[in-house]
C-alpha cells in the first residue's frame, strides 16, 4: 500500500476490538476485501489468523502466493465449532498468547457453522464478543456469504457487528444493536411466572439438588438429569453466596422445563452475563457460564434488588 492508500481497517489504530461484518456475493468480492487486509497487516507486523472454509482458505492462499509468511495462519472453520459457549471459550483461549504478546492482530473468520442445526445461536455470541473482548487489540473481519446464508442470518450479522463494509470503506452498521438489546430480541420472552409453579426457598445447595431430583421425571436419561441438577446447583451456589437464600421454581412452558433461581442480593443484571467464561486470572464467576453451557436457553433479569435467572431445558419424551 502507498502512503496515500486508504486503510483497510478504517479508523482502527490497534487498540481494542473492531468488529466488522463483511457481506459478499461472490469470491472475487471476498478476495478484493480480504487480500489487501491481510497484506496491510503483514506490512505492519500484525499477524493474521484466517478461520474459514477450506474453499475460502484455498482461494486466499492461492492469491497470496509467495507473499504468505509466518504472519498468516490458516485454520479450517469446520473443525472449530464446539457449540456457542465452548466455541467462544476456545476463541478466548487461542487469543491468550496473542494478548500476552502485547501487539495487535487481525482475524478473518467465516462462521460456516451458522448453517448447521443449532448453529444460528452463534449470532448471540458475536454480540457478546463486542463486550467480552472489547479490550482485546484485534480487528475481526467476519465473512458472511449471501449465497450460503438465509436473509435472517445476514440481518443478524448486521445487528451484532458495529462495523460493515460499504464497498469502499469501513462504516458503522446502521442496523447494529447493543448487546443487551439484541439478546433480549432472540432469547425466550420474559413472562410472568405461573401461579401453579413448584417453588421452594433453599439455604443449602443440597436442598436445591433434592428439589430438582424430586421434580424431574424418573425416565429421563442420566446425563440429562445430571445436566439439570448441576446447572441449578451452580445458580443456587451463586445466589447463596450473594444473599444467603434463594427461591428455586419450576414450571413447563412451550415444550421446555423452566428452572428459575431468584435471590435478593446486590444484583447481577447483565443480560450477557455467563455467555463468555471469565478470564483465567479471575478466580470465580464460572457458575453462570457452566449453567448456560448446559441449558438449551437461559435468560437473566433484575428482580427487585437482586437477580432472577431462568434456565430452559427442552422436554424429553
């Protein structure tokens, strides 16, 4: 690039996260955006990690040719998907050495798993990444191929990425929504608790586990029972630590068992809490992340001075 060339990363200076959704319709448009982006990073000594389909990796590698260097690493995205929470945790783990190195880096990510059954949940984790990785010094260029994605998935990409490419430059996405707003639009709606629900106030984790065992049907697979018991246990342990007591409730709604844990503690009202694991240097805070990882759905809301968290487990025949 010449001194007068326009930067491929807009106003990003290498401090903190920049998160772009690049929507494209053909391979040439993809190459025209990604190749200069990688080459610019190489000139500036910024490593580029490409996590994309085998086809995209091949197209980019062929175009880079002899310009490829140790600063460009390719990975197959098909092997990267481990479910939403685990994939985000893997991203965090693999970025740790780059973070410790101290310099900025660039990422090219094509989340091919969006088209898998259940893969659409990744849109939530794209939203969460804006907060969880806000102080990570990297530019994330996320590839979204209209030929492979539904209109709804493309729209979600524009809602979860603050930046987009307008054909000439990096611009703000007019459809972008703050993390909490997006999550509330896709999570189960928060409705009033039914009057006929089962409920019990507990002051010991053992009492909560006994309550769950008592209400779960006996014919459920053992691993499913263990998941529910552990998830509720983790929430109750957090609630007892915050308030000394917790109310555990259970009911059925829209084909799911709903387990709610409420407390009157100081409050943990972050809608995105628990989507991303805490960093290694944080000694606690994994309980809600574990519960979210085990449940099919989870939502967090303020409850008076405290917090209410609901876990949803789909009913088994």
